C-alpha cells in the first residue's frame, strides 16, 4: 500500500461523492463533492497568488467546515499548513504567522477582530473563512483571482466538475506537511514540523483500531488546530467517509450534551475534562443521594442500579457510540472506576503534538485501567528506568509518527530528538511486562521532596479534585512547603448555602483528610483558595508556570 496521506483524501472524496461530509452544528452541510469543489477553487486562488509547493499557509479560527476545507486544500496543493489555535492571544498569533513565514492567512471572523495586519508584514493576503472573501490583499493577482473565481473555475472545467478531475499533490513520506505550534503548559510555543508520514501513520492507525464506516455520524469537539482533535476527530473521519458535525461555538458541557443527543455519534473522542464534566453534571447528582448509596451495597439491587447508571451514561453521550476514546491529559481515577464498574467501553490513549499525536493505545476490550495503553502500531516505546515496573522513568519513542524537529529551532530539537530517531517526551511512567504504560507525571513538574523523594503533583491533585467542593487544583512548592491551590466549585457551594468563610474552612478540612491518605513527605502544609479558574491551554491543561511563584 502506498504511504500517501493525500491519497486517503482523494479516495474518500471519490468514493463518498454524494454523502454528507461536514456540517457546522445547527448550520449548513457540505457533501464530499462540495468539499472537492471548494478545494479546487482554493487551488485556483493559490495558483493565481503564485503560491509554490512548500510555501506556508496559516489558518486560525474556531472549528468550522471551511476550516476543514482550508486545511485539506492546502495539503492537497502541496503547500504547508500552519494551524493556529484560535484561543491564542493576538501577539502570539502575529508571532506564529511571522515565524512560520506564512504567505496567506485564513481567519475566522472572531479572531480577525483582534488582529493587526501591520504586525504581519510577510503576508500577501488575509482571507475570511466564513465566505473566503479577501480582507487584506497586498497583491493585485490575489484580488483579481478572487473576483473572477467562478469564471476561472468555469474555464478550467467547461463541461462540469466531476470526480475524475481530482488529482492531488503526490506527497513523499519525509516531506513537511504541517507546522503545529504547541500550546505550551511550560513556556512559549514551538513549531512542531510534522511530515506526511506522520499524518499517514496516524490516519492508518485510526483505520486499524477504530470502528467507523462511511456515513457514520461523529462530533468534532476539540480544536482542529490541536493535533489530537485534528487527527482523530477530523482527518480519520474524513478519510473514512463519515459525516462530521463541527461544534462552531465554545464546547461547554451543555452544548456538547445537546450535540451528542442530536447527532448520536458512533464514536466519542474527547479529553478527560469533557467526560468528567458531563458525568459530574448529568449522572453523579442522581447517585449522590443516601438511598442510592445504600442500594449500591445490596448485591442484587447493585446489578440493576449499575444497568440504570450505564443507561444514563450511555444516553449522556448520545446513546449510539461503540466506544469512548480519551486522551490529551490524565484521566480522573474515580470517574474511570465508575466507567469500568458499569462496563462502558472506554480506552485511554497517550500522545503528543510531536508525534502527530499517537504514541500509546490499546483496544478497550484489552485495556488495563489506570494505564494509557501500549506502544501504538509502527511505534516503539521505552521507559528509561533500571526497573520500569517499579521505578518511573522518562518515556522515549521512535517511529513514523515522530516529527522532523522544531521549525527554525535546532537547539530545542537537539534537546528532545536523538540522531537515531528516539524522541524524549518529558513524561514519566511505569511500564509492566505486557508493555502497558502508566503515566506518573511530567518530569518538569516533578517536585523533589525534603529527603530527595520524587513527588508527582498530578497524583496529589487527582485526589484533591475528588474532594468536596473542589473544582480544580494545583500542587506547588513554595518556600520549601507543599501548597494546594484550589479553585472551588462556587456554584455548588453557594447552592448549598455556604459562605466564603465556610468554603475556606472546608478546604482546610479537605487538606487534613487528604494528608491522611498521603505519605509524610508529600503532605500539604497549606491550602489557598483561588477566586477564578486557572488559566489553561486549549487542551485544557492548566498553565502551571503561571502559578509556581504564587505568593500568599
């Protein structure tokens, strides 16, 4: 089989010509043939601009069908796509556009309001994604092409445009396809250079392990500018011929819940926080009653109740899915136990932008709870430890998914990529004899205890997040003491008639209770209540580096 990513796109469009492809949630639908026509028009525009193969095209906006079209049109032309997370601040977007040397920028209307074209002098044109109109043009050719686009399209295809006309750029495995700027929980973003082999290998992996077929409904929730959402909520689905519903607004639990109920997706792909919030808001309140707790202890009733809870969870995710795939961040232990107890088909994978993204995965039927699977097909994974079963070590990996390096940043590349192709992930884990990997935390988050013990803040935070009225937390070291920073669930607390001083008292009680479960060297000395949510990356990881020096 040829290792071509663009061949996947070409074949899917031909085979699924008359099927629905992309729907903006509660908006318009494009069929595969409409996507092909729009791709063709963008190619005409690229040609008129003098865009060469290998030139960079940036895209920045909320998820939408036109975002998807822009992405596919760029790669099938042979240009390099630079997806930029729409949550980035304007300064960061300007920086990425300039650093990547993008010639064109496709923007969503909400992003465009905050940008300044004078800050992006290298661009030849800025195109609005809502209708592909040109908002800034620095070349007469671009304007002419856009004004006469339908005419030029008609000249190229006088009889009418058919699937036989499709002939996309023939990609090579090591050719650069995407520069994806990481969201960075630790520092400024770096441009990850992903070659076509990474896109091909990740898409092939999804064909091997996921159950979709042409015509199936799916929901795209995660930002498409993030590799996890892009690879497994868009590219694979498009290659299969699925019907992708794109949430064009902020994916709050309420919006997602309604979308699942309407679309009834065949597969649910999400980050843990989405799964946790839906279960906490829609399912757990019904279990928290004294009667329910009592009934859970009676064996016969227990099975019936489990079946009821399973039905509630199943309905919360649309009632039609074959499995739930979770990745992108650590999964809450209590929520995972609940899913396991009621036999929900779920699995947790592991990856990073630098692998576009998949590194570890296991089918839900063989998945070991608490782990994040084994080395994915075509990937080798090792844990650098004298005793990987008992002593955590850094995960390193090698294979076709791995990036070429960081764009224009050899220094950063050399730090993580060995000459023989092994990538250092910076994540610490255990690996059992079967090859199951269990993440312990980020090596750069690890805190050294008073007598040199390794403290993994993520493990303490997970316990803390399960305590009464805790919405989210961070564990940091300040002046040699371990401190828990907590953003309480104010809504819930106030609904139960608690005051701010009650909340502070409860958090102190939480600290005392938590310490009874922790070894002496990693007990919390202090709790601090934060009045607002912690700042997060678009993947919903807390930006730790902002809180390391938090005083008080």
